C-alpha cells in the first residue's frame, strides 16, 4: 500500500494514495460566506469550483503554514446520493510517500514511524503517525452541505 505523509499542526498523518486525485500547490481561494471556519474557500479545479478544507483549522483551530511544502491534496470524497466529488484538503509538509506491507491500518489507527519504513511494529519509538481516513476525519454532514447546490 502506498501512503502520502503530511502534517497538520504538530501531528503527522498518512493518507492512502488511492483516495487522491491530484496534489496541487496552494492557490488563491474564493472565500465563501456562511461556511464553517475550516472551509478555506473554493478553488478553480479544471473549470469546476471545488471546496477546500483547511485541515489545520479543522484539527487544531490554527492557521495554515504558508510554506513551499504546503499543498492542496485533492481527494475523491463520497457523498450520499451524489457519488464521489473532488474535495481539496490543505496540509503542511506534503513531501513524502512511503510503501508499506500492511493492507489496512493498524487497529489503533496509529503507526510508529519506523513501522512505516520496514513494515513491522517496533517498541519505544515516540514519533507516531495517524491514519487519515477521509470519511472519519471530516465532518460528513457539513462537508455534504458544501456540495448542496449540485443536487
């Protein structure tokens, strides 16, 4: 399994690459009124306006770091009755992928840093990486509302 590693605040996360459509640089976004604070705005993605979520705001209630490695990860987000829709996720330090031997996340949803690189769990390491499940980590009902006009 191939995972994309990125950061949200001080935490490291891993996302399965089969959920990713594309990774793009941070671009200017059109802020939309009456959306939650974690919605950074809309971006023009191949002629379509798609919502973009600031993961730092959502998880840590913090602004995004404006760095070269800050990216928008465009994922395929499943919406009931609408099917899969592109959704942008802003994250920091989006610079690394890693292939692991596991076929599903560990029961805790947390990897130890060394287990990503050699495919086995090790004791005593302090660097933990949280599995990022798009459906579980994002507030489903609120994200669905961002696509409401498409119905």
